[in-house]
C-alpha cells in the first residue's frame, strides 16, 4: 500500500475509528449481497432451464 494512504488511514483510525469500521462493514455487506444475488440468479436460471426440458 502507498505510504501516504497508510498514514492517512492511521490518522483516521487515531481520531475517528468508527469511520473505518463503518466503511469496512459497508464494503463487506455490499460484497456479500452481490455474491448472494449472483448465486440466486444462477439457481433461478438452472431451475428455469430444467423445467423447460422436462416437457
């Protein structure tokens, strides 16, 4: 990581750690929702694909 960026994050962590905690939490929730949506679409696609070939 860039030394300036790590210094900046260090300063934020020293004064306002809640900002970093919230930012990381939001990133985790966002990535989990994207993964979950992708898995759900894949499952729905397989279900539709199977039902089409059953007839």
